[in-house]
C-alpha cells in the first residue's frame, strides 16, 4: 500500500489514518487529486477529464470494498482539503519525524507517539526505533511509508495527516490567539464564555508567548468545526441604557 489500483497512466491510492470524508488519491505523472468514494466528487486537486471519468467508474464499481477498506485503514483515528506533499523526511528520535512540506521553507518536527499508540496499524513502531528511522517518501510526496508489512502491503501515512499533526502540535502564541479571535469575530466576553474563563484571563492570553496546550486545542477545534462553535457560542449581551 498505498496503491490500490493502477489504471493506465495513473494510480489510485489510499493511506492509513487519512482524514474524512472517505476518499482515494488519484496520482499521475503530472497531476494529483482526491476523489470522494461515496459519490465520485472531486475533493481537491485536479486531473484530466478522461482520468476522472475512468477513476469514477472504477470507484463506483468497487465502492463497497473501498468503504470497508477505509473503515479498516482509519481504525482508532481521531485525526485541509488541499493536496499536501512531503518533500523531505527524516527520523530524529524514537518517534519524532523532521518533515518539510511542499511550499514551505522550514522543517517541522512531528511527535508521532500519539498516532503510533492509538493505531493498531502503527503499533509495531512503538518500540522499534530502527524501523521507525527508515521512514521514506512515497508516491511523489503524497505519503510516507515504513518497511512494515500489513495484509494490504507496506505501512504508510498520508502527507495530509502528517501536516494536520504538525499544525496541531505547533504552539499557539498570544498573536495567534488574537488572530483566532478576530477570525471568528469574537468579543473578549464571547471568547471568555467559549473557553470557560474570565475576560482577564483572555486578556492575559493575548500577552503570552505560549498558550496552554488545552487552550490551543480548543481554539483550533472551534475554528475548524462550525458545529462545535455553534454548540457553545453565546453572544455577548448588549446593554441598552435608558435615555437621559
């Protein structure tokens, strides 16, 4: 894995622990795209019309099998719709990767401990630093693999999942927090109610170099999921003063 089919001049791929909705990657020599399994919609990227038609036909014919495969591949997963690519990867610790993504000028350090501990597929890497160090880029950067055999082939993870992990592990600064509040259009009072703290605490966050991890997790979740935001948002009361 991740190759699940080869159709003429392109391949269909699926990665362990990839992000919902269930999809396959379409990979050719000069194009890449993601196609939703349930209806063949294009989720990201692009490909020639002939390729898309052929891929849709194949996905439709194998939909039940692909969805079952997706369920198996994403067991124990709690993990952006654009196509992420890895351009450089190197293990720098027992469970830490140094990764560079396409379009970025700096490397990111990813602690993979959580994914390894929570996934039945990645469990063999928990105490095997030598194998973990053999991480390698596959399929023109769409994923990273290890020489661990599963019943589907090699063990791998998509570049999209790696980038999501990297984003989640980035520390959140006071400046980041200010951008988050402005992006969501929250007053100090509304932000305080959302996070279950006082206004004074919110003002303190704006001055900090590094916010508590639990606050960063909450902020990113609220920004990413409109339903979570809607479930917890309480608009600030507008006080109407009586006319003099």
